[in-house]
């Protein structure tokens, strides 16, 4: 018997948008329907990538230049793809990741510095895979930032760059969605979390059933 086709799904959005909550909700929904699901995150998702994560999300906002961040993110992503994403897809699992390459395109490629060309070049050279579906959870930047800082997770290096940075991120995700309409879907995150989760699950099930 042949394995079912794997599906690679990413969640994106500004800090505090609720994307992590929605990634978990979708994983629970699909597991309840009998699918194997691998829920992962970036930076992270494998032992090597988790070690690099601490370098990226902790510490002073000016700890790294945007160019150094791009290299670190790609190192983490390469390990994540090798050790977690590709093996799971090969056996027919649904892989759900909290952030992937689109975050680097927007954070380091647009909002933090004008380095989109470098981001895309490195992605093509060392990553070479895109999600099948990407959901951008859209939220008002001021509300999302307050939520993100309130968590007090210690992983707030990017939140500390301030509201203007979050506004630039939101604009960057909108522009990215316009450029990739077949893959990226904007989701209104201002609704109740249950309503957002229902919306996302319906879209994914339509893809799986199709």
C-alpha cells in the first residue's frame, strides 16, 4: 500500500499574532482525524537548530547584524529540514511548522534590512523547499506586541525592536502574500481563537480531500 502524500504547512505572522496557538490547534484537529502530524517550529525543530535558536531569540536586540541573522537562520533551517521536515514528509506525515523561510524573507529581508536578494539566494542554495500551504495570522501590531511582551518568555529580542518594527513586519507579510497567492493565505487573527482555528482547519481539510 502506498503512503499518503505528505503535506507541509507553515504559520507566519508578527510577534504575538497567535500563530503558535493556531499551529497547535491544527495539529490537534488533524491528529483527531487520524493523520500523523509533526508539529515543529523555527528557529528550532531539531537538536542542532534548537541550539542555534537560543543565539537568535535571546539577548540584546543589537546582538547580531541582519546579515549574521540570515546566516544563523539558514544554518538552523538546513538542520531542521534535514533531520525533521523531509523525513516526515517522506513517510506521508503532515508537517506543521511555526515559522519557516517567509519569516526570514520579511524579518531580515524587508523589515530589518533590505536584504531580500541575499535571503532568496541562500534559500535556493541550501534549503530548496517551500511549504505547500502558508497561513499568515494577521493582527493589529500594537495588540500583538503587547501580547508578545506580556508573555515574558525571555525570547523577546525581536519584540524589543518596538512597534515600528512590528508594523513593518505586517506590511512585509501582506506584500509577500500578494506575491505568492497560490501558497500564502491571510487569516484574520482578530477573531476568537476558536473561529480562526475552524477557518484554518476547513482550508486544510479541503486541500487534503482534494
